[in-house]
């Protein structure tokens, strides 16, 4: 993915912002800050703003100041199904706003006058809201203002989160513990925390919690969805509130906010990072992007002295950041799955309702489309006449399938792999697949001339077992082998016990050779079709 800053909106009178929240359904942006500042904005759509909006100008189709708060706005919560906005300030005042004829009005006001509201969250169906106060008071109510139940716990509270099914509520305490209750207020258990160093549990404050409640984030329904982040930059991503083997991340930030994108495929973690500059230590705003498995995708640096809050647009292509007295907007360019060959555009789109990808083969000359439904598509690459799809096997084996297809989407040949493909390249004769430390080479065609599916099958039968070694090869990136020694055959390959110290960063291939680049800047060039290491050089990076 690629991320870049695209817009900046200044807040009047240089009032510092504390929170920003983007309504993913209707596109309204609520921001709150000092002296009761509360505004609802809406950016012009591409159709409204035309070329000027695309050029980065901050054109607004809605810009309303909501008056009613006196203290600093601390919490903003949208109810997207009922088009309501709930806000609270440092004095404990809660206001529920509703939209009438294009103007936001107060619908309900509540002031407990005893403590500050630390967090408010609506359940995923937007029927219930849970409000927590710093002094340990908990209130759960309905969308029309009816109080369902209340409770007071003997600890100070900081954050709250509903489970996706609405059956559990997670309460984060000020000292960094996470307690799980059912939706009637009955205590269940403590959420295990594994991302902190031993002995620091209960001493590090939580910076944010977000439990993705949409449809499955990917075709892998087992992807973790509960993200808990601490102020010291440690983060864990869990399958559920009892997960004993979460994904652990050290962001190297003073974390202030975190949020899943609307698809549950990327978590954005914002905060401040120490930066030694001009001999003096100063902090810079940084947003780190990770997958549910903990893979780091991108780092975005943001100008300003204090990044306090972030929120995603409904389509997941923009991010709003509350920095000092400005709202910054970052554009997201995801890594799309696509390829072009033989006048055919092939692309894959995730259908969340079906938990699988729809793969479309579009003949651009005849304007004909052929559609296939495939689960767990991870890569698409193409050559002149064929494309290759990499998918994860739909079973518990953990294997991956490499499938070569023609221009109408019919499989020509396929192979199974036990390594996780992170990088893929394709030529007219070979498919190159690499994990972090292992490279796999498959000669799927014996010549560059175009062959039909039947010709490929007959070629495979002619090759037979005697020449099978020539079609599939595999080796470890640190392995040194003699040309023609045979020790790089797939069948005889033994996977390494540990991980490589210098992982593979990318691969690229042409007909006569392929190159493997590593994170340190080392690039290794190998010959094709007879595999041998031709050169090794270093790129300063």
C-alpha cells in the first residue's frame, strides 16, 4: 500500500483538537477540542468538487459549529444506523445530536456532575450505548435514551469496547487491565495481556482498543480482529478476548490512538515518535499501518507537535488525523490484485458477504467477462499469455496453491507449496515465488511459444518423472549450491529451522534470470532456466 498526506483543514482561533471521528456511512466528520469546540464537516465528493477537490483543496459541503459544550470535548461516538451523534466534554456533559433539515440539533442532554466521561461506544447494531466514567461508573442505555442498567466498579476506567456479537463488553482500566463483562453487567474474566514486558503489567496505560465488528476482514475468517494498544507502543491483536497467542507488535511510538479500517484488513496506529534533530530531542507525529497478522505495511510521518486522534473514511481510502489545531487527511492506495495479458485484464475483488474473492477475466477486445469465485487469493501476476493466481488452501494443511490460468480463467496447471508466498513474479516460462527466506522456481512452460492447455498436458506427460526435477526447484536464500548438483530440487528440499536474519524484500524476473533483493540492500541474481547464482551485489539503502 501507499499512503500520502493530501489535505489540511485549519480550526478557527487555533483551538487544539482532541478527537476526530468520521461517520463511515454518511461521510460526516465530527471534530472536538478545547473550549467546547465541536464541528461537523463533510468533504465534497468527487462529483461535487470536480478537479479542484482532487487537487487537494479543502472543499466542504457541510461546515457547522455545534454549540452546547463549555469544556474540552473528550469523546465523540457516531450512531450510523440512526444518524445520531453523541459527544461528551471534560465536565461530564453528554449531548446527543440529531440531523433535521440539514442542521444538527440537540436531542438529549445528560450531566452526571460527578466524574468525566472517558469513553462511549455503540454496539455493532447501534441499538445500545455503553458510557463509562473515570470513577468506575458504567451506564448502558438504548438508542432512544432509556437506561438499561448501571454499575459501579472499584477501579478507574479508561476505554470500553463491545464484542462484534454484542454479548460481551470490555472495560479498560487506567492502569492497563482489560476486564470482560457480559452485556448484562456480570463479570466474566480478565483479558490476557502478552505484549508488555514481564513485571510491567498493570503499570502501563492503554492508549486505545478497537474490536472490528464488520463482516470477515478477508477470506480468512480466522484473522484476528481485537486490537489493544498501550502508551509505550506495545500492541497485541487477538482472535477473541481469551486469545493466549495474540499477534505482538512493538510500534516504537508513544501511542495515542488506533483504529481498524472499515474492511478489517489494516489497523492504523498513531502516536508520537522521538526524533533527534539539531541536537535536541523532539517528537514527530507518526502513523504505522499493520495487517491483522502483524505485518508492517507503511509508515506515515505527520507534521505537528501532537497527534491525538485518527479515524477512517467509510471506504477505507482516506484517514483523518487530529493534529494540534488542524485536521490532516491522508490518502490510502491499497495493493490491488490485478494483471494484464493477452488483451485480458484479470483482477480480484473481495466479496465480504461470501468471504471469498471474485476473480474477473475481462477480454478488453471483445468486452467479454469470465468470472470465478476463489477463496484466499493473495497474489496475481501475468506474463504475455498466462497469469498466475496464488491462493491459500481451504483446509487446515496450511498449504498454498499456485495456479496458472489462461485468458478465460481456465486452470492450465497448478502446484502446492508449503511455504507462505510473500513475493511472486512471472515470466513466459517460469513462476518465481518467495517467502521470507525460501525461493521456489516452477518452469510451467518448456518454450516461449504459446501452447494450448492440451499441449501443456502432453508436454508434462512426455517429461515424466525423469525430468520432473527440472520443472520445480527450491532453495534457501542463504544456500550456496553448485550448478547441476540437484540439491535444489523441490522434493529434496528441507525447510530451515529458523528465520533468516536478512529476509527477502522483493523478487523480479525476466526470461534469462531473476533477482532477489533483501532488506539489507543485498541483491542476488540467478540464471534461468539452469539455476545458478550469477552475481551478488549491495545497494545502499
